[in-house]
């Protein structure tokens, strides 16, 4: 009985230890870019992007590649239509596209995707 309780405690503590190893990288300053708008209007979006890094020791690697990743995110957003930018489902799709692209670029550069999740923490569009 004591052995099983000990094993459960070890498993729980290793789970918490693993979860504590995540780090977050935020792009500074916020990303501001244009998108495809209708009726010859200039459309723009301002967003804050955070990357959830699986291993905190990879933070400097993500920081090193930040200009490449930022450019990819800006390019994806710049190709979107106004209806996609302004809809909730569209934003989720854009977030998924950005996450996939960032993972792909990091895998090409480092051999592994490094990030767990890409998050839009703020979103402002006109």
C-alpha cells in the first residue's frame, strides 16, 4: 500500500515538474499589419502573439529566430480577406495557420518544432 502511494506521488510530482518547464515568448512590439480590405479601404490588424515553448532551455533559440517567425506571421495575416479577419472562426483559422507555419520554420531551422502552441493574446482590427 505504501509503495503504491509513493508511486502515485512520484508520478504526480513528475507531471508538475514537466508542466513547470514551459516558457512563453512574446513578440515585442505588437504585430501591426495590413490585410486585404474591400472598397479600397485600408484594413489593419494589431495583435499580440505569444509562443508556448515546450522546454524553457529553448527560449534563446526561439528568440534568435523571432524575426523569421514574425515575418511569417505578418505574411499570413496580410493575405487574409476582411471577412476572415473579422470573424471569430477566421481568427481561429489564422491562428492555426500561423502555428503550423511557425512550427514548420522552427523544424527546418532546428530539427524540431520547439513550440507547443501559438496564442493570440490580443486582437484589434478595423
